[in-house]
């Protein structure tokens, strides 16, 4: 978007320079452009008048397009010590062990999930995965062409198991929990999005897999919120 604005500004400046150059030539003074001194005879109006009109229109249209371009304003906040979460294998094992071991069994299950979350977090860190930036990019893409101002509160992110996914061993999906603006209900991707399952072993070792899963989840939530905003405005 910044590159588009810069390009439009450059077009506008060039059009203005050309118009001034032609006006100078009308008074029969030489025009210096790109270091070359050019003496033009404007007696042939069949060439100069249409070209001058074209340059004027080009400058006006470029300026109008620049002013009419709309950009969303998206801010994303996250907890000071946000980190990767995981829920699945350990929770199930903890419930089973609780029958014989009591609270100790549940604690072991929690520790299993925490270990998996750390492995996924390390893979994400190696690939420079920045979840707040992923969420911000998703909402900017969903609201492109609007003047929408949104405050996105990232509450939690990580992975959860997805039982029943065919063809994937130990299937998991990314899970992002966020709230758009302060008073709105939290959105949770694993509950409202039909996400592609990834293999847990890959998520624990491959940061590219982690990034792709989180981008899919963030894109789904951003798209759902865009649809909700459009519906409320109708």
C-alpha cells in the first residue's frame, strides 16, 4: 500500500512537471528536461493540445485516486508473556491416570501438554514466527479498501488435537483466541473454523508448518469478523 501511494505521488509530480514544461514552451522559452535542452515549436496545435490535455487529466486522476484510497487501521495487543499452548494428548492421558493416581495423574497430563507446547514454540522461534504480526496481517488483508479501525486483543494461541482427521497421524490444528474491540465476545478458531489438520510431529519440528497453520487460523477469524461487520452495516 505504501508503495502504491509513493508511485501515485511520483506520477502526479511528473505530470505537473510536464504541464509546467509545456506552459514554458508556449512562451517560446527552452525547456530543460533530464539534462537536455529541447526547443519545441507549438504552432502545430494538433499535436500539443491533445497531449497537454492528456497530461492534465493524468495528474488530476492520480491525485484523486491517491485521496480516495482507503486503508484499515489495525492494532494488535498481546499478553506481556505470551507463549505457545497445546491441549490434547496430555489432557486425555491425565484423565485416564486420574482414576488410579488422583491429582497426580492430572498433573502428569498437564506436564505432557506443556512439553509439547514448548517443542512447537521452539520450532516457531527458529522460523521467526511472530503471532501478533500474523494476526495483524490477516485483519489488514480482510479489511483492505476500508477505513475500519480495529483493536484486536490476542488472548491465547497454540495447537489442539483434532480427532477424526483422516490421513494425518496425530492430527492437530492451530488455535487462536482473540477479541476484537473491548466489549465483543471472544473468537476461538478451533471452535468456529474448519481448519486443515497438521501432523503433530511436524508441528513440533518444522516452523514453516507452524506458521502456515497459524496464518490459516488468523485468516479465518479475520474473514469471519469482516463478514460480521458487513452484515451489521447492511
